[in-house]
């Protein structure tokens, strides 16, 4: 039997294609940069739950919290510009085994998932264990935010967030929890997931120092919007510096003044 694509699953794949296109158009997904993993268990349909595996891969650590769950994941070596054209030719539907020790590719085209899948699963398993509604991760390479992680005086979360919130009121409104900062670690390892997890208790988006951005959420479009909003603040800062000025930014009082009118919960 082949994977059956119902309307809800198709809508999710269409959203993946849309966001992948945005990542490429913005210059955040050079070559095969970036990846997406999203829990699609609620959309998979009973007709797909027992499909035979195209291939099977072990997980480097047990993910029992995800046992029996289904995910769409972008493929290793695949380009976001191609994911935008056809998600299932450049990604896979995978099923985590009932013991949480491995996963199967069940979609028709046997695309091997991203090399960062284990780190994605580790983070998503932690969310599920805590009862969080976050069901997806998005990793991409926004040029402006990566550049900021190279600036010594911005290598702490307080300074970084005060700067980004100060560039535009929308940034505090959309990202009131701010952005976290994870020190450099080798990409694709469980070590980077372990460093990221405690930061995600305070933030929905982190900068992996000198590497990229990692964001989590319930909805892919909203998660993309977090990154896009922070990127705009980074651009405003960079443009002002290019003109020879250090931008004055919003004052702390001006930022705090946004909380009540917009019902911001910290």
C-alpha cells in the first residue's frame, strides 16, 4: 500500500512548501541548509498507520515519548527551494517505533531524513514529556542574526534581547520571551540538543552561535514569524550602523509600556 494523502495532511504539506519557499527567498537556506520536523500524527489517518517501512533507522537514544508518532521531516542533503516545489520528494513521513528505539520511513519516495533528526526528536520528546503543545522544530540560517552572534558584547541573552526589542516595538509584541543563545557546538549532534533544551524553557527561539537559528512551536507559520520579526530588528540595527550611527533604540519604559495595551504575558 502507498501513503494516502488526506486533506489535512495535504494542508500541512502545503504549509511546509510555503515556508520552505520563504526560507530560500530570504537567503536563509543556502544549498541544503536548514531543516524542518513536524509532528503530523493527528493528520496521518488510520489508513496510513500500519504501512510497511521503506527503510528503518536506529535512534542514538531512546525516544519512548514519541513512540508510535508520525512526523514529516525534510531530507538529508535536500534543498529548501526543492522542498518548496515538492515536500514528499525532498522529505519523508516517518513513524517512530513502539519501543522508541528506531523509526521507519513510510512515504513512497524513500528519502533519508535530515542528519539533525535525532536532535530534533530529543527536543520534541522533551516537550511531549512536559505536556507542551509544541510539535515542530524549524532550523534555518538568517544572515543578520548569525552575524550578531559573532559580536562579543552581544554574547549574552540580556544584551542581545535588549538590543533586538529596542529596534522596533513589534519585536517585543511578537517575541516577548526573547531569543536564547546557545554556545557553539558541532551541528547535528545530541550535544547541541542537550545544550538547547534548558534554553527552550525560557525562549521559543534560540541562536546557535555562529551557526543558525532554531525555533519551536505549535504552528509552522507562526514559528517562522518569530524568526522573521527578530531578523527585521537585526536589519534595522545593521542599517543604522552602516550609516555610521549606533541606534538609540526604545527605552526600557517604552518597551514596558507595550505590555498592557497588547496583553503581553511574560
